């Protein structure tokens, strides 16, 4: 009888852990279109964002926020109302977001704290035990050296793809802590694009503005595909080796259809259950994007106000009491390179805490020769999202 009693208990614990992970994945995948929408309204060209990098470091921040300050942040991040549930989900998810022999996925968190500044033990424990974040002390008044030290950490954890995330001019005697998340992904396509098929393609930046760009081609291949009549767009899923990760290309049917597609961005990132294998000819542009994003402005537009307001901010879970600390900077840098072999991408996000001042037949053509949206998923979690309006820039 003892064995029979023990087995369901083990099973229920596994299900509970799985449920909280799904909650965080769902939150991240709802945060993605919200962030994309804000960026697309100000960025006119190519851009790349890592919602997962931002969600992770901001979730760490909310572990040090109290009351309405914490609630406002959790609402914007689409996280559960309960901090314990959030931390349980993160602790379960982060170890699973690792690569395999077939692809590389590395995520790391770090906290730099002003020398002789007393961080509360509970927050320090949450950083270490939930977010797997190391903590180092640093002298922010030695701003050039401090920035160099932190930027070196970022470079190391993004395979030297993200540089100068921290500007020394943003550090001073009022800086108390910097929270950083670094994310690096590299994977080869399950079906690489043949080098001999590469060559120039015409890309329509607009209906009349055409540029010649390097192209990727595959003919008569099967990929998961869906044509959505409501969005007037085609969805193409390109899997990476191991089939745990993939890139989705979302191509408007019309050459000038990107704006209309972006006006329904929530539906673009909604789970697509109708993808099915389709016999295709695929033509894509090679592209490389580097973005620098002011996440403070993005968060404000998503309703996060209190953490930036000296009268309202309650970061007393980090240190001190309400009003002693505010967030004065949230920034992200990203990088992606899409080629014949596969994709390499990286992101780093910082939060600066300071005191206030079908059947085989004729293949269907999928030709990405005009602006499109793309995103990368690993185990159903969106780690990067962006758009291409001009592959040459």
C-alpha cells in the first residue's frame, strides 16, 4: 500500500511543476506581441527583440518589489499575481532552457551591487536560488572600469556578440545595483540551404523600392506551412536540428501588407495549431540585425510607471524602505545572423537600480521578397522576435 500512496504524490508534483512552467511560457508569449507592438510604432526599419531576456531580468526585479509596484510590473509581464508562483516557474524553467548536442542555448543572470550597500538577504537568495544569478560587488564611481567589467561579462555570455551594453556615463555615485540577463542561441537548420543555390534576389522594400540582396533557396522540400486568410499572411516554420527549436517566418500576402499584419500582432504570435507539412519552393533573404532598445520607454507604454517614480517606487524587497530606490534604466541589445547553415542570435538586458534624482505534386512557392515578421521558439517559448524591412541594413 505504501508504494501505491507514494506514486500519485510524485506524479502530482511533476504535473504541478509542469503547470507553473507553462504559466511562465504563456506569460512570455503574451509579453512578446505587447513589446513588439510598442517597438514597431517607433522603429521604422529592421529590429530584433528578446522578450525572454527582458521577461527574465524583469521577473528578477519584481522579486524585490512590493505591493502595487510589484503588481504593476507583473501585470505588464503577464505574470501570475503571486510572487511565489512566478519564482517557482522561473526556477523550473531556466534549467530546461539549455541547448543539446545539436544546438546551443545559454542564458545567464548576474547582479552587480555597490560596495558596502546592504542588499536584503531574501532578495539575494532569490537571485541565487531561483534565477541562478551570481552577485559581485563593484565600485560604480569608478565608472569606466565598472562598465568594462560588466561589459566583459556580457561579451563572455553572448559569445562576443553583444558589446557595450553598459555605458560608463550612466554609472555614478547614486547607482546601487545593475541586474543583467544574457542570452545566446546558435543552431543549424534541419535542412540547410544549399550554398550553390545562393545568389541575389530582388527584395521589395516597398511596392516600388527594390534592392538586390543575398538570397537563400531550397526547392521541392517539405516544411510546416499555413496560409491564414484572416491575417492575409503565410506562416513558414523552419526547424533547427533536434526539432526543439524553430524559426517562424510570417509573410504578408501583399508586398505592402506589413502594416496591416502588425495591426493584428497579437494574432501573429498566437499558437498556430493548423501548421502542416507542405511541398514548397522556399526563397528567403539572408539577414543580419543588431538592435539597441530603450526598454524603459517600452515599459512605460505598457503601464509600468511606479518603479521609475521616486514617490511611488517600492523596491524595499531589494534594500531599504519604500522610496529609497528607483529603476533609472532598462536597456537591451540584440544580434542575429541568418545564413545558409542556420542562425546565431544573442541578447543582453540590463536593469539599473539607483537612488532617485499535403500530397507531393507541384510545389507551392514561399518567396520572402518583401517585409516580414519572424520569431524563434525553443520548446514553445519565444526567445527572439523581429521584422525585416531591408535585409541590406
